[in-house]
C-alpha cells in the first residue's frame, strides 16, 4: 500500500537526513520505524505524510505519488496539538467538519471514538483540564474520526511516563484491531516497536538507510498480551536489534 523507492532527503545541500530508503508497507500492517535519535525517522514519516518533499526518489500510497498532505493519511505527533479553546468533542469533530461531514454523523462518530478511547464523560472538558495521556488519546481520536486509510505516528507516547505509555500501547493495539488501518509508527524504543508491530524497520544513521526489516508477526500472534515482552523470543529480538544500532547510540 505504501512504497518508497530510493526516497532521499538532503537538508541544506549537505545533511543527508534520509538516504535512499526503499520500503514496502502492506495494507493493514502495523510497521514501526526504529532507530537512534537523528537517524531520519521523523523526516521519513513527514515525507510519507506529504509534508516534506523527497530530494530524490518517490513515495506512493495506493499507487499514487504523494505530493502533498491528504486527509487519507492521518498524523499523530508526540505533543498533541488539540485546540485549547475547543472541548474534547469539538476537537474530535473538527476534522470531520472541515471535510463537510453533516452534524448528525459527526456527533455519532465522535461518540463512538470517545467511547473507544475511554474518554466517556470528558467530551465537554477542555484539553487543559486533562492529563497528558488523555490529551494524547483525544488527539488520536481526532485523527481516527476522519477515518484515514493510513495512520502516521511520530513518537506519540514519547512524552508520557512509563506506566501511561504501556497502557497507551495496549490501547492503541486494541483500537487498531477494530479499525484495521495501515500504521507507520516512529519510535526510538526497541520494546515499543517489537510489542506493537508486524514489522520493524531498523534505520541506521551512517548514512541514514534501512539496516534491517524484522518480521515480528512471524513470532507473535495477535492479540498480543503485554506478557509477550517477557518471552525469550522477545529478548532475543531485542538483543538482535540492539546489536545493530548500539554503535550509533550516543549517551
Ligand atoms: P529522528 O526523527 O530520527 O530523530 P530527524 O528526521 O528529525 O531524525 O533528523 C534527521 C537529520 O536531519 C538530523 O541530523 C537532523 O539534525 C536533520 N534535520 C532535520 N530537520 C532538519 C531541517 N529542517 N533542516 C536541517 N536539518 C534537519
């Protein structure tokens, strides 16, 4: 469904942020892009979203070249960008309103997603009165409500504490199992990538390019219980990836 063919991004004529990345993401797959800070994960994701144009190479979604952002590709960021002057429900219905969805359907869809993300009773609250995890859930609901075919997530749980992060990972899998969207998820956490994904794309940074694609789905069925992280296979895969990127991590 998503294909990058030698996609490359050079900033300021000499910073190779993404170097000739060729990737295929199958429809309905959950793919994580993993790698140390600065290896070009966000730049790659922004190119998939159509926010950044590749310097060379091509990116296609469903056979069509990506040239600009489109509502069919929803994006969730690390710091949620809810409108502070709108209630949670207004935030969630905003995208649908822009797309011309009628009010009854907007209300129905908002209710459905508010329930799905566990924010029942908070539809009339303002973002500032919610915790970080709740805000991030609402931001996710706002993107999901327009039913994008592709969900692009840039370290969406990176700003959350460890416990909330684990809970959100579990919830994301739950939501994804209901929506079946094609997901590309950027993270620098090996555990997070392994737990969530069908495939993990490991990016190296010298130069930024694909080091390996790990087929996690081959090892773990779905639905996945959090305990899968304690298994021997998980530990082996974690070590395998760590060995690949260890030299590039600066502490
Ligand atoms: P990651 O998401 O893996 O941390 P980024 O995609 O943010 O990596 O950045 C990759 C490289 O490109 C880094 O060296 C970063 O400094 C550089 N870079 C990112 N954005 C810009 C920009 N707008 N202008 C110049 N260099 C940039």
